């Protein structure tokens, strides 16, 4: 095998709570992570000259060590003293800087691909252990599915698959600084409302979409939405057009909505398109099956 094609799937947060601040500055979290069928496409090919290079369809993305794809490739190639190199071709579709782990999932996909290309024999757990060196979300992006994430996001517990339903994903034409969001949270940590993550787990197990949507919560909404009120407007637009529930993912600005049926979801997509509030809009489904990329 000289080349491999892989899909890097995006994630949303069905619940996100920040429970504390560590001495090293990292935040302790409890999150319910869910993979969705929105993905970047990567082709990873062997090179004989030992170089590690990258191409992408987005001109503004870094193509050096600031990109997790390059870091992921170097991590395994250096560890196993591989003499060949790789060329990475990334076709980006997941919104950038959107709270959907777009960079982390690309890095996870490269770990998976390099392991396969060079027959390294690493298990999924082995790749997850290495992924945490790249970022807190990378181990989850290797695992995928429905999971409880704790610690700084790297302590993962698989959960039963989410109930199947259409999901509408909308990103306005703004960018959000995760650093600024967490700094704002730190300044008012004792006054924010924390979601009940345990109740959400119960709702997932009972496959009750209405109960789950009534209990969804993201503690970061309380600081991100005042900075960017359009997030609230998009949520309300989804709810007005039939979403059972809608919430911001991660630190934002992406908003997702859950729907009972495709017909309602399609009409909501049309309404949101007509509103002019969003730059990127996708109607997709939840990814519940662990399989090959």
C-alpha cells in the first residue's frame, strides 16, 4: 500500500461542563462528545525522500508544524524511525475554528493512516495514547462515536449510541477565540449555570430525544453568546423552525439542532439559508458506528 484515503469526522458537544481550573492552566471538563457525518477527506501517500509535506484546499491553513496533520505524521515516523516520508492532501469541509474539533480530527486521521500505511500494528488504544500528545480532543477523534470525556478531555468512557436523528449544523461568518472564551469563563466561574451531564447520560441510555434536548447544556454559551449574539439568533431560528433542541458546540460559534424527521430539518435549513445569518450550513446525521475510515 502506497497511499490511503481516510475520512476525518467532526464532533459536536451534546453537553459541556467545566468543573475546575488546574494549576497548569488547563480546565477540568465533563463533556458528552458525539461524532457527526460531516468530514474532511485526506489522502496520505508514501514518499521515498523522507520528507513530510502537505497540501490543502484552504489557502489560510498552515502547512508546517502548526498543523496537527504534520505533527501527527512526525510523531509516528520519528517514533518508529521510518525512513520514508508522507505527503498529506487535505480536502477541508469541517468549519475551521468552529468548536467541531476540525484540526484534532485531521490529526487523528493521519495517525490512523500512517499506522496503516507502514503496518505499525498499533491498536486504537495505542493511537489514542499517542494522540493526547497532540491535543486533548485527538484521542476522542481516534475513538469516535458517543462518549463521556473527563479530565482535560482525554479521559474517555464510551456511551451507548445516540438516538438516530437529523442534525443541522450552522456556522456564522465569525471566528471565536477559545482562549478568550475560557478567560471570560474564569472571571465568572462561580456564577454560571452548569449542565447536568449525568442526566444527559440517562437520556442517551433511554433514547429519549425530547428529554435529552431539554437537558442539553453548554456552560460556555454564557460567555460566548454575549460576545457574539448571532449564536443565540441562530439557535432561536432553528427552534422556531422545528428543532427539538439547539445548542452551541464547544466554544462556538457553530450551532447544531436536532430534529425528529428529515422533512422538518430540510425546511429549517431553507429558513436558515434565507435568514442570511450563516456562512456554512450542513444537514447531516449522527455517526454511531465504529468502523474503518
